[in-house]
């Protein structure tokens, strides 16, 4: 039996725990992530040492972390990285009033890193070109069916390792709502997962990811943001982000090219700026009907 290990980490800044780690949550019913009534964040992961669960509680700059299961120690070691210890926002110089105000209001926001490429890649692929609720539904179904109970938190599920994803049958993908294209991309990537995990830089990971059929610039950026904490990996091709950036910075929606032009002065921090603007509540006005959530499953 694996017990629980505890550590206390004190950051040199006031930690905004939810802002930093919520980016790893895939919807309000994510089987691998939950927030307890006492405010503690629980997250399950399949680490190089095996399945583990992490519980985090923060009070200003002090974070109490508990690790459960064979992977608990691995997760505890990386709590500072997860909460943004390796991130350096000091070089960000606001060139727009909205960015300046967002920085002022979000001093505890950091770009953290999980160090787990595969667990960032799978949900990013599921979110390709669909309504996000549809992707969250697929992620939840597949984790509940193929993930194992999380150590110390049996109501949570540990995301399966690549070998399990590679063997998921076609009927289960269909039942989850993920069509063949996304399923094939994940199964192809599963055979290359060990190579992806060993990429030493974000640029190298980008090259390796985009060499896989079905993975493009958006999926690569979404993966590198979470796994490697790349503060510059802007999500080109996103349905909402360009409009949000344009509305916040110049008062009107723009396309990807316009977004990249607006973010050019923030090179090195382009993803950070989009996170800050989102956290600040920037939204582009809706002028089109909301896309429907498809459901073509047969039961």
C-alpha cells in the first residue's frame, strides 16, 4: 500500500492557485481534476513512476501539497514547476492599456508546466475543431472507462498511459463521440509518445508533434503551453482567441494574422498575454449562433 507524502512550498510571490492550474482542467466534470468544497485542488496523473494524485492548497505564497500513490513523490517534486517557479513574467512590457490592467489585476498568474506531454496532447486532439463541451464529453467517457481509480481519490480517474489509448477499440471512440479522424491521430501519436516526452525544448517538441499526421500548429501550441509552460506558444487557429485579443487591444475582432500582428510586441510572452486577457474577463461580442454540440453516437 502506498501512503501519502506531504510538502510545503513557499513561493516568492502570492500564488493564484486556481488561475494557474485551472488550465489543466477539461471541463467542470473532468474525471482527473476536481476542486473540493474546502478549496483544495485534486489532480490525477500517470507519471513515469506510475499513477499518482496531487492535492494542493494555497494560502497566499504558501502551498501545501500532498502526493498519493506510486507517482505521488514524482508529482510532489514538481509542484513548484506546476505552479510556475520556472516562469519569468518580468520581461513582459505592456504596450496596451488592457494588458497593463490585466497584469495589475492578476499578479499571481504564472505559466506552469506539468512535464507530461501525453496528458496534454490527448485532450488537445479531442478539442480539435469541435465545440469544447463535445471534447470534454469524450475525454470524460474515455477516462471513466479506461482510466484507473486515482490513489487517495477513488472518485477521480488517472488518465491512461499511451499503450492503453492505442488499444481502445473503434466502438469505444464512437461511443465517446470522438470521430475516426481524432481517434486515429491519438492512436498514431500513442506509438510515438516516448519520443515526444523526451523533447528537450519547446521548439523540438513542436517539430516532433507536427510531424504526426493530424497534429498542427494549434494542437502543438495547446500541448506545449501545458506540458512545457511555453509562455509564447500562442494558439493560432483558435475559434475564440483572435477575436478576444482584437477586442481587448483595439476594440474589434481580428483573424489569426491580425492577432499575431497585435501580439508581435509581446514576443516571448504571447501566450501569457492571452491568458492574462482571458483571466481579466476580456471577451469578443458574439454575433453568430452558438455551435451545436453534436451527438451521433448509437447506444
